[in-house]
């Protein structure tokens, strides 16, 4: 995990899994205490691109 990262790799995988299964970005953001924009970028692979898996 990068020193400035707010989430772990396992959390990114869980976030993407939830999104793929139809959960809304806002709800995921609330669950993980993240900004909606940050969560959107994770879901749409704008960040954490190196991490495979849904």
C-alpha cells in the first residue's frame, strides 16, 4: 500500500465487486468512508489500474 493510499488492495477488490454487482458509488463511498469521486475512480479503474480482479 502506498503511504498516501486511503484503501488497501483487498478493499479495492471489494469496492469493484460491489460496484459490479449493482451497488451505487455513493453507497460504496459511505461504506468505506471515501469521497464519491475517489470511489468512482476506483470503480472505473482510473486509479489502482495495476490491480486486476473485480
